[in-house]
């Protein structure tokens, strides 16, 4: 007997099989493990009868066991809270407009709180177990399993039916679309605010909610088990039937909630992307970065444009030209500003005399603002309205021989040390030979070159990721002028006629045996085009299967000229810098589109910036998951220039969830 007792104790002290939650399906198994542990304790206590004498002894033994189980549950809870920022309370705050959902969720929250406070009371008893009167414990136990309307069993049934049962559709339970879990998930999918806070895809959402409720249920269940045990120990009866009923109900609820969960997960989206950091929280180099001086606003006198200096036309006669230095007539601006040594495009007349406020030193801007004498301003004046450097005037009112020479506003395309316009074309691969797969992605500008940097982690059995192995792959950060580095081989240079970004989501489709192990850009019909590498893996063992041989690069090779599904251009005009937008950006592109880098608005920004900006926030779902796809998309708001940003598609767990067996709850094979 002593030996058996000891064994049970040892079993309970060893944490359940997987002591760190690596993967989504783990928690279901851990809950099952704890449940089994509870059942085991019950068995042992049953066989203890009459062997341990004295009520106080029995009570002490019981409380010891409750304590161990309690530790397990607390551990589970702690791990869970580390995994996610999402709680029922925060969800309720997010739902303020959805009164119907909010009301139901409030109900779940209230019920959860009741269980929590009861459970806390149990915690107090455990703490003072040596001084506890049997009568107190008995009262507590009786209340817990009291069959009245306020009983724990009723609370659990209520929570379950609110969250997992279809409203008024008792005979059609195949899709569960009307369950609160499903509706909340839809709601999550529709509101980026929730995704930004929780940092995971819609498919990961119902799982988090399920877990939170399942833990509550587990607490209540363990309390009920112990309550029957206590009553039995204290000689109040056998309760064989009551206990059997309770266990049946628990098993039924668990089974049905996992069924609903897997249905809802199968339906929900798996894309995760990053929201803007919030107004006034944009930080250059930290949350966003920019290509610079690709087609930048530039003021030049008509006399200096074209081959034969003169002013016999308008600026509009020069759609594509260059500046030919300073002609003698122009004494005002030319020679006082850094000239544009590249080509000038889309020149346009400036009607009146203008006052130019040049930018300081190394700024990628040339001008802060340009103001006409009629007061109209291109660009933005600083809040004090002053120009930090001396203004320069440019008058259109001078004549060359008989012709009036006006100033032109052109777009200057000049490569040089202030123009960052490079994208890495080299492959970026996870250490697939060490069974590592891609778990996240971000843009980084390094030595003036944009890279798509990958985060990797070790793949474990059943789609789990070893969280302590997570790391960003080191950047291949060469310099543009290194001897072995070549344009359009190692990197691509954006130019006027090759400055498009293809907007695609490259996924493994329905093949659940593929996970992402690499990414790269290629130049495809002059566009930057994303390619993603997928490797074949074995779900049960988590091993990549011959990843050197069994990997494929997937891409979307459609162009504007493709007959079937031609690529669509996404055009934005007259846009301001996205960091000035009041509202956070939303995804505006769909797959199979493309967008050119373009100049910021002439009126709002004197066309000084290259848009869109590049979002450089890390796109890493929490908890870590293998990826079934990567993409580049465009997010913005009307009037804003927006951002190019990466997104990820999380691995689809839903089918495997169905396979998690819950039938062993009553299994006594330990
Ligand atoms: C069950 O729901 C599905 C889809 O919502 C519907 O097509 C079907 O007719 C429903 N069946 C019954 C018996 O209501
Ligand atoms: C109580 O349980 C024991 C074994 O679990 C059984 O042998 C006994 O008949 C039960 N007594 C009553 C009154 O149900
Ligand atoms: C411009 O950049 C160079 C090199 O980064 C630096 O040495 C110089 O001080 C900068 N000048 C100004 C005015 O910021
Ligand atoms: C997880 O990764 C860490 C660090 O790479 C390693 O020490 C540990 O053994 C790994 N754990 C498993 C379960 O593979
Ligand atoms: C999934 O992809 C792997 C590797 O390309 C291939 O061997 C396998 O047949 C595919 N499975 C399905 C169901 O398409
Ligand atoms: C891009 O994908 C197509 C199939 O869509 C494939 O034929 C082609 O080889 C891929 N290109 C590269 C460079 O891998």
C-alpha cells in the first residue's frame, strides 16, 4: 500500500509528459493528463479506505493530493498566460460595439469568475490544511457538488452552452457557425485591432479562447472530484452514481467543445500581419524604413533643361530630360542648390515666383517646402512656420532674349549616396539540415539594401516549435561596392522603369506536408517578385524529410500581360507620407497585384519622399508556429502613401485537432 501511494505521489510530482507548451494541441493533452491524474488519485483514495485510520489523517492525505493537482493547474495557467496577451477581459473591452457578443462574453466571464473565486478558496484551505476543521472542509465540499441551480456543475454547463452551442439550431450541429466561439472568431478576423493586440492569426484565436475556458472547467472538475472524495472519506456515503454522472458530463463537454473548436478553426483565416504602431509611434529604422530619392521633387529653370538652352516652350515639353548646368540668365537658384545629376521627369510649370526652403545637410529631402508668392505651399512648414536654413528665391519673371523663362517642378531620378533603392536578391534559407523552419519575417534595411530577414525555429513533433531555439537568421549584409557584389544578381536597383513590387501571398495550398524554409526576391518582368521555399515534413515526428531534395520554390509568375489572371496594378495618387496618417493602415491589396514605388504628393510633401514606406516591424505570430506561406502586401488609408509589409500564413492545425483523442479520459491504463 505504502509503495502504491508513493508511486502515485511520484507520478503527480512529475509534470505531465510535455512540460512546456510548444504547440497548440498540447494543451488539450495536458488537460487530459491532469484529468487522468485526478482520476488516479480518486482510485488510490478509494483503495485507502480503512487503511489509514483517523479522520484527520485522511483529511491530511487528501489535502496533499489536492495541492499537487492544484500546482499542475496553476502551472498550466501560467504557461498559458505567457503565451498570449488575450484574456476574456481584454476581449470584452474590444467588443464595445458588439453588444450582443459582449453580453454573452460577459456571461462567460462572470461564470468563470465564480469558479475562480471558489478555486481561490480551495487554495486558502490548502495553505491552512493543518489547522482546518473537518466540518469546514465538508461544508465546502457539499457546496461544490450541491445539485442546486448555483452549483459548479450548473455553471460549467452554462459556460459550455453559451460558448460552444448553436443558438436554436439543435438539429443542425454540423458547422457551428452560430456558436459564440465561431462568432467571436469571425469578429476577430474582421477587426485588426484584436489581431494587433493578440499577435496571432484568426485560426489561433479560438484556440486561445478555448484554452482559457478549458482551464476553468478543469479547475471546477478537480474541485468536484475532491469534493465527492472528501464527503466519502468523511463517511457521508458512497456517491458512486453521482461521480459517474459527473465524469460523464465532463467527458461529454470536453469532447463536444473540441469538436466545435476544430470546426471553427478549419474555417478561420490563417493570415497574420502587423498593424501600424499607432499615430506618433512611427520610428524610422524601428517600425518603418524608406527607399529614398527615387523620383524626387526638384526645381529647375526651363533655361537649363534640354539641349539648346532657351525658353521657347513650357516645362511640360520636357517629360524626360536632364539638367544642363546653370545658364547665365539664372542667377537665383542654380548653383545655390545641389544639382540633380540624373534624369528629370514630368516637368511642370511653376506659375509665380517661389521661395524655397532647402533641407539641412544629409537629409534625404531636398526641400522642406516651396512657397509661391500667392501663399500656396508645396510641402509642410515646420510648426513655427520658419525655415531653419536660409530661404532661396526663384523668380519665374526673368527673360531670356524675348522669351519668359519659368521655373519647372520636375521629378529627379538620381542614384547616389543619398538614394537608397536596393533590394537583396540572394536566397535566405533556414538551417533546414538542422530541422529548422521559418517562424517569422521582417524587412530590414542594412547598408542601404532592403532584406527580407527570416526568423527560424526547430521543428518538433506534430507541428510544434522549440521556442528556446527561435532566432533571427543573420543578415547577408554586404556592401554595394564589395568586389563580388553585382547589380541584378545580388541586389536589384529600383529605377524609373523597374520599380514595381509584386503583391502576392505564396502558400503551400492545401498540402499540409509543406512548411516554409526560405524566401527570396527575384526580378520577374522588371518587378520585384517574391519566391518562397517549402520543404516536406512528417507531422508525427516533426522531421523535415530530405529537405535538400524535397524542397520547392513557389512563386506567382503572372505578369500584366498574362492572358489568364493578368496581374493588376494598384495605383495610389496624391498621397502624403504614411507616418502622418491619423488612422492606422489596413490591407488594401489582394494577391496577384503589383504597385510601383512613386513620389509623395507634390502639394502635401513637395514630392520629397518615395512611397510606399516599408514596414520593418517583425511579423512573428505568438505562440510560435511553422508557416504555410509568406506574402508581401500593401496597407494604407485614403490619402496616405501606405506601407509595403510582409505577412505570414500560419500552419493549419485544424485537421490534426480532430485526431486528438479524448476518448482516453476514462482510460485506466496508467
Ligand atoms: C444545416 O445547415 C446547412 C448549412 O448551413 C444547410 O445547408 C442544411 O440544410 C441544414 N440542415 C438542416 C437539417 O437544417
Ligand atoms: C460502496 O462502494 C463499494 C466499493 O466501491 C461497494 O462495494 C459498496 O457496495 C458500496 N456501498 C453502497 C452502499 O453503495
Ligand atoms: C553627413 O554624413 C556624413 C557621413 O555620414 C557625416 O560625416 C556628416 O557629418 C554629415 N553632415 C551633416 C551636416 O549631418
Ligand atoms: C530546444 O532548443 C534548445 C536550444 O537550441 C535545445 O537546447 C533543446 O534541447 C531543444 N529542445 C528540444 C525538445 O528539442
Ligand atoms: C505535398 O508536397 C510534397 C512535396 O512537394 C509532395 O511529395 C506531396 O505529394 C504533396 N502532397 C499532396 C497531397 O499534394
Ligand atoms: C516559378 O514558378 C513556376 C511555376 O509557377 C515555375 O515553373 C518556375 O520554375 C518558378 N521560377 C523559379 C525561378 O523557381
